[in-house]
C-alpha cells in the first residue's frame, strides 16, 4: 500500500513530507528516488533546491534551518538525508528529528534512501531500541511515508521484462521472459543490462530461447550466492534444494566449489570492511564491486561474524583438496561441507 501511495504522490506532484525508501531491491529503490529528485533537478538552479544533509557530521538544528529556506525559482525543494548508518543516533536526536519532521512545509520533500546493508534483517530485529537507526526508521514510519522494496519474484519480473520489450517494439516467443530470469537471475540491475543486449540484437524475427542463451551472460553465480546466503542463515534445507536444482554432474563439482569460494571470499572482504567501519560505497570502491552488490552481500551476512565466514572458506578449501586428492564421492563431500558450515558454533 505504501508503494501505491508513493506512486500517487509522484503522479500528482504532491511529494511534500518525509519519504523513506529502504529494503533489499536496489533497482526499484533508485528508480523512485530518481523520480523524486527530478522535481527539483528540472528547476533553473537545482543546486539551490537539492540539499544534502550528512547526518553523521551535521547538526539537527542546521537541518531545521534548511527546512524553512524557500525554494529558489521552483515549486519544490528536496533535502536528502545521508550517512544515517554512520551517525550515532541517540534517543534525544530522534525526538529532535520527529519534532521537525512533524512540521514539513508544503514545498519541501525530505528524502531518505537506505541501502540493504544499512538496514538489514539483523537491524530490523532491534526495533524496540529507543536509539539508533532501527528506532529512527520506526519513528519516521510513524510520521512520514516509509516504502520497503523487497527482492522481486519471478511473477513480478516477467511483466517488467515484457514492458521493456514492448517499449522497444521487440517481438519475442512467450517463453523468453521466464528464460531470461532462469539464465540471468532476479537482480533487476543485471536483468536490465541483459534485456538491453537482447533488444540491440533484435532484428525482425521474434526473440527465442536460443537467443537468450546466445546473447545473455549465464549468471549461474547468483544461485551460488543464494546457497551461501542460505548457509549463513543455517538453512541447510534451502541450500541443498538450490544446489540440487543445478543438476550438476560429478565433474562439475570442482567448478561449483570455485563459485562458492568466490562468493565467500567477497563476503569475507565485505565483512572485514564493515567491521573496520567503512561505508558500503568505500568497500565497493576498494573491492571493485558495484555498490548494490556490496549491499546484497552485507544483507546476507546478518548475524554472522568474521570467524563463521572464515570457517566456511576453510571448509570449502578442504573440500576442494579432498575431492581432487582422493576418490571420495564429490556430492557427498559437498553435502558434508554444507552441514559443517550450517552447524558451526553449535554446542554438541
């Protein structure tokens, strides 16, 4: 319902108030944030009407002063609050924020965009706290519009893909949209790039499943990421179900371990960066990863410490050595590796 309210506000140009965008799906989050920003970026002097407030270094009093400075040659003014995850938000700060959020001028939009790694599952469980980011989000939800963007399911992605094809007058066989998801995964940023490839390759004959396999990059790694995420949650059943769905042959197991090792290597690096106090943007730059990728990794790490991730890496390395140096059944070795990762830290 909150997303419907946001769409209606944008459609009518009635965007005043506090708007919080958060959740796992970065593509749709960015899409709606950009639509809100366009209201001020189309003004003659957007730099005067689009203000960034750094919550980690700024004072709430300065934010309040900015509220009542009129927009310049525009009907709209946008204040974007950033760096909330780096701010030490006290109970007193929250009361100050709520006081000024309760009296937002009609010309003003206060936009807050939280990345998945800034507000993940572990933080959601701390809503009862009277301070910190979860308490801030709960308070904003009470006086503004909070919209959560979850990862889209295949039944929602299919019409989205069809819409892209229709916009470019691209014809396709009925099975093509679903096959794109099967091959490329469900991340909408990745899907957007692969859809563009297919549209550029299109001539006159309808696109086929063969075209999907010819032009799209098979994103098998996303399935291994899902396996690693399930193992991080200690969900052995889900991890095994995803793995069995890959329908691998015996000779494919070493490559599967390689995919898992790469995912866990990225997780280890991201966890180390987060533990040292680095922002998601900084980690992405250091590791040469997309920021949305870092966000998804950080979200998958909720409840895990550096030791549990390091243990998983060591178990995958041991499994690789065992498979290559003995006649052990590779499937059995991998199954036991999953079990050990899931049971790490449990008392006998």
